[in-house]
């Protein structure tokens, strides 16, 4: 049945940056077929499922462009270590103990958290039970970009096996879930994948027209070590080997880069996933997002895993992304309010190569959320855009839809058993700690 949502304040994020103070949307076959101001005429209300938003704010679902949902049981595992020590002493040892049941529990926990906080599309970069996760995502109804991340500090034979697994996942699930699932190839990072291995991965991506995702320039130590070993910044090495061309790149972090690197990214139409909270918690630094935006780069937002962030709330990431740039540059309009919203929505969709997601307009897929504006921190209701960036919380989201299908209504998740999932997550963590 078609769905009509009326009496909503609509944050369209369209090319005209329209904000409809009172409007309605009509959804048919998972797409918006009408987006209008005012009240719908009576004929439109016949034979459709009518939802009265009662003044709620309707906006595109948020897009999380970098994360590791399989690590969600590790929330708060350590709060005070730098990235390299955190990985080597805490994360990698416990990941060796993860069972399929633990990974499944972690991912279900992450999906509950994302749906509850307004994320409708996400990227997951991991190495355990990815085919099983792809099948579950298809059932839950979220939109996802999935990949089997690979670390190349191993034999050539093991490298081959990992790459073969990555390609199989990418080809098997590309376009599945009614087109909601996309795939990429993913060398983990320059410090965990030798250049020759990255080259083989990029060649495989080119042959199959697949994008590539990789951590890049996350810490100063990573860059200094790379300069010692290779004599250049890792992005410069990718350019020297002609690995930035012929495929679409999405890099995570980009904290330690400079103007010449942004010029390279701009030249190759590469995108950046900015993860401000994770970078701050691990003491990695603050990415120069204002400079990236000056180069017209696509800058989107990611949370990273809850092991290095503690939350999957993209409203928090959006707020941090804007405020940090204003603070370090001592300029109140360095990253404008609307640019923050773009990073969380339309730029995220662009970074993940979705061409009909991220804005509320006719023809686009109906991925959207409803936000209650009745909380004290969203009053007075004077400036919706300002409130969304500087005051809203994930807990303000009441409803979530993907392709016009409700995943959450009135704070009740419809496609996952939240109570059971929370119990399983805690039980699996106890088993890991034995």
C-alpha cells in the first residue's frame, strides 16, 4: 500500500535547500512520488496508509560511512590507549576469541542502536562472518555497504585466500536486498597491507567496477613510520603507483594530510569518511575538514566502531564535526551549519555511491526519519536546521523508514527483537571474558 505522511516539517536536503514548514510526502513502491508544502488534497488520502506526523521533523535518514559492527561487544574496552597500542594489546587479542555467536550478537546490537538513532544507511568493514551478516541486513531492511576487510601481513597464499573471499562476498551480495546492499573491496590500511597487496586489490576492484575503502592517515605515528619505510606519505605512494585512478576510493579518517593530498583526492574524485569522536578518543588528532571542503571534496561522517567511540549516534558526530573546525580555526563559520547536515546525509550517500538517496525529493528512494520536536532542548522551534546540528540527539528519532518500509515506529523497532538482542549481547560478552 502507498504511504502518505502529512503535517510534517520537511528538511529536504535537495538542491534548493528547501525547508517546508508544513508539508507532506507520498510514497509508492519505495520512492517519493510527491513532496509538497501544505495539506494534501482529499483524493490523495484515499486508498493509502496515512500517517499524521503531528509536526514532527521529517529528514533524510543518516548515513554512517565507516564502522565495524562486529566489534560492538567491545564498547568501552579501553579508554586511554593510542591506536597502535589499543589495537595490538586490546583489540586484536580479543578478536581472536570472537565466536560466530558473539559477532552476530554484536552486529544485532549495532543495528538496534543505528535504527534507534536515525541511521538508515551504513558501511561495515570487517573480516568475520560477512556473508551471514549480508543476509541478515537484507532481512532487517537497513541499507548497507559491506566488505570483507583484509590484512596483508601474512603469506602470499593467505593473502590470496583473503582476496578471494573479498571478491566472492562483493560479487555475491552486490545489489541484493532489493538493491539496498552494495559492496566494496577493502585493504585494511597502508600499515597492515604491503603496497604490492594493495595494488592487487585495486586491480581486482577495477576489473569488477567496485569501489575501494581503506583506513588512511589516522595517526601521526602511522605517517612517520611510513615515511621511514617508504620515504613518502601513503597517499603519495598510492599516486606514484597509479592506484588512485580507475576506481572509486573512500578513505576513512584522513587526519594527517595536507593541501597537496587534498589536491590528489580532488583529482581522483575520492571521498573522505570523517570520524571525529573516534579520532579524539584515541588521541589521533583532528582532521582538517575545513580544508577538505575548500577543495570541494566529498566529506561524509562515520562513527568507527563503538570500541573507539562508545556510540553510533551520527547526530553527535555531526555536532563534533562542525564545532571542532570552528574551534581549531577560530572562525564561527568555518564549517557552516548546513554543511554539517550535508555531511550526515547527502554527502554520505554520495560517498557510498548511492545516487538516489540522501535527500527528500521526487524519484528518490524513501529513506527517511521522523524526529519529535517536543523535547525541551529543541524549543523554541525557531530554527530547525540549527537545532538538528547543535541540539538534536539520536534519542529524538521516533520513526525510521528505508525504501518506504518502517523499521521503527514510535520508538518501537519492528524488524529486530531489541529486548532479546540486548540480553544476548551481555551474555556473549560474559562468555568472552571467561
